[in-house]
C-alpha cells in the first residue's frame, strides 16, 4: 500500500486559515475521503467540517496523463464529513483545501504570522480503511526569515518532513512552529522529556531549577509507580495565553497545555500548570495505552460510546494531583485543597441524584462538556465524580488489605494486560474480576460497582468512613449564601437584571416556578413567616399589570414600577406583613440580601417570552441546599492512621 502524504502550512490567501494538501495513489476509479467527527480525548462531536473551505481535487502535474480519459476529477459531498472522488483508475491524486484555524486552545488549531499550531485530527482527511497505512507530513514553513523551531513528537524525515506509522499516529501528534518557542530538556527513569513553551520564557536561576526539579520528580514518580513508560520521549507543549484560560489534551507522545494569563504562569497559575501536566502525563498510560475495549481501535467517522469515563478521566484526575503530593510538589494540605475543589463541584451539582457515572460517561456525546445547553443538574462530571470515586476505591482497597493492595496495583495490572495484548482493551468486568481474585473478602465487588458507577448516588457518607482510616474528617460546611441555602436557587447578579441560573428540583425556588433565564424585576424580604399564605405561592401577573411592564424600556423605571406592583399584591395578601417591612422605592442590594429560614422572599419576575409572575417563597430549616463538604486532617491522628496516610501519599522514590 503506498504512503499518504500531507502538507500543512499557512494559507497565504486567507488569514487565519491553514492550507492543507493530501496526495496518494488511488487503487480504483473511486475514492472516499472523510474528516474525523471527533478527536480522542474529547468525547463529543467535533463538527470539524464547518471549518473546511474550498476543497479541490486534481492530478498532480508530475503524474502521467491517463490515456483513457483526461476528464477532471469529480468531487461529490455525500455526508457531513465525507467526499467521494471519481477519477482515473490507479491515478495519483492531490486534494487541497483551506481550514479555518482560529481557536487557540489545547485541542484545536491556530495560525498567524508568529505561530503555526495544528492538531491534525481537526484538519487532515483520511482514506477509510487505510488508517493504519504509513503517512508523511511536510510543514510548509519556508516563507519568512526568522529561525523557527518545531515542537512535534513525530520522527523527522528530511527537511521540514516527518514520518508517521499510521493516520492514528499522525492525528495523535499536534505540533507548534514558531521562532518564539523555548525548549527545556531532562531525563527521568530513562525517558527523555521536553518542555516547549510559547508565549512565556522559562525562568532562569533558582526558580528555573526548582520548576525543572518539580517536573522531573513527578515524571519519575509516575514511571516508577507504573513500572515503565509507553514511549522513549515525551513532549509537554505549553501555549501560554494572554488571558485567563485552562485546558490540556493528552496524546501518547505529547500533551498540549494551554494556560493564561501568561504573566502568572510561574506564580499564581503554577499549581494549575503542574496539575494539568501531571494529569495529561498519566493519560499516556490511562487511555492512550490502557483503553476500554469499546474504543479499540479508534474510529473517527462515528461516536465511540463507553461507560468507563470514570476510569479514563476520573482515575486520571485522581492520580494527577496524587502524584504531585507524592513527589513533594504539593504539601498534604495543598493536596486536600485540590480534592476539596472537586468535593465542592460534587455538592453543587444535584445531577448526582439523577445519573450515575456509566450514563454520564456515555452522555458526554450528548451534551459535551458544558451544562449550558442541557437540562440543569442532569448528570455528573466524569472528572470530578470519577475522581472522588477513585479516592474512595483506593482507600477502600488500602483499608481492607492493610495497605498491601491499592488502586496502584489495579492500574499496573491493566498496564501489564496492555503489554500482553495491546489491541484487546479492558471492560468493567476485568476490573471486578481482578478485585474478586485479589480481595474477595472485602465486599461484593459486583454490587460495589453497581452502586458506585451504575447508579446515581451521593458519596459523602461512604467517603467519610474511608477517610477516617487515613486520619481525615469530612466536615459539613453550610452554604453561606442564604438565597441558595434556604431557597435552592443559583443567581447571576452580574447582568443588567438579576437572572436565575438554575434551581434545585423540589426546592422552594423550583416549586415556585422559577427557571433558568428568569429575570427578577422586584424583590423584597418579608420579615416573619406569613401565617395566611402557603409556604410557596406562585401566580401569573394579571394582564393589565403585565402590559404596563412590557411598555417600559428604561431599567430603573421598570424596577420602580415593578416594586409598586409587587407591594400592592403583597399588601392585598396580608397588610400586616407589608406593614412590618420597610418598603422603599428600590430593590435591596444583593450583597446584603439575606433570607432566614422563617422569612419569605417575594419576587416579581419575567421569563424569556415576556411572561410575568409573582413568587412568594419561605424556606425551611429542615431542608437546606448547596451545603458542601471539606476534608480536613483530624486533630488527633493515631499511629495506625499515620501509617495508612504515609502509605497512601508516600513516594515510591523513598
């Protein structure tokens, strides 16, 4: 099978576009070309085709003219991601197109006069059925006079040329080209590492030495824990951005990390940099090598569903920070801060009562990685929830085996199985079978996986029990925002009018009919619970009052009139309540808006269709919302707990 050749560079005719050329020798008279629909590491539909412009196909000038026909190649778009070419039999073919490269994150593409940054999975077409054939890549970077460096994990093959063993390797090899790339190199446990940085220089002196040592130690810690590394050289490619940003993407031989603002990369962003770097490095084992059988091999033309996101993202998130405390980059207290950040995400997301990790893993293909376009509190994060479940499983194994077994052992088993059969992949049954062989008396492992991963659950009580074994307590922290705590509503106060983000199912706010996007026009705390009103009352505003409000465009006048209407309605309900409250012409400032459990919040609101309503809500001390938990070291730690903690966070290098 002949090689497939790619050439990528800046499009001189279209700013912020790549010019991509693909050449190969056809086998028949018809060829299908496809663009990947998604990229490994991001388990959602990518819709990359929307960036592809002006595809043309021709016979290269150097190709011999077909004697049977000199007709041009016919290109037909057949699906959202496929083109079919009709051409001469066995002809050499060249396809060219432009690709809009205007997304500077860790997984996309960008091109300007200074930086060529490409994730080939976005912009390289492939021949279905030939994904395992060898490829070459030529970087079209001849224009310009500045000396340019290339950050890429592929093997160099001539001037600006690189070789890939397959399309899989090609699209798993992002690259940056710039005259402003800085490289720092080191070795750890026989593996070569390169840190490439664009947008920020690497510090000199003691600071640079400390940073280099931190990278060396966590790389060494991971390799020694797993026993070996998948490749002989690994590249950290850092894109330091001028604005606030955080993103990382894994690859077998490299990772791209995008963080900002760049001036804080080595200071306030340093823990985030180390955290994402450690996370993405562990992915070289967990997903780039150790992979669910449902994802073996990668298929780019369709969605690849797996219920094991808690392993390939949750376990990786757990280990990303754990390796930092084991290597001394984080103190134990700093490590707990990172875990507590995931605990906060856990308790703020009521999706934990709706969907388990299995379903949430599959559903990344449904609503991606953002909750903005889906139902509030629909599902859990495979990162945050998966991380906490990994913590629970690890401490459970350690407790029942007296530290003879841990999650480390399970990950090493999966790594060894990958060596034995690289193309087989694993299933959840393999995890359960290993646990049943090695720790059968601990619990019913099938039931454990059913409860922890297949079902919706809130983990706090079970997590509290295993944390005691390492001398830590799970402490309840009541929500400080009284609106959230007693009424179950999240507000956005930074818009022109206060706007509802979402409400908790069954909360006073939800029962009062308040939904996402509803805007508050007038609000007032009524001191003293109303005796003649239900705890929650919701009603539409009458047509006459609604018409008055719809005709007012000035926001300040709108709120003044809305307060007058709300006051009249409350007075009609119970004038004694109204009389006990100071009712001014302006709404209370949200920074001082406090609602106790025995008080009522009256709101006049409007939704996106211009429908106005009145909601009266009284919270209850018996049910509160958005409280969170925090892990803290116990004040008194027994010798046994100290031993368990040391085994948990201790370095394998000591």
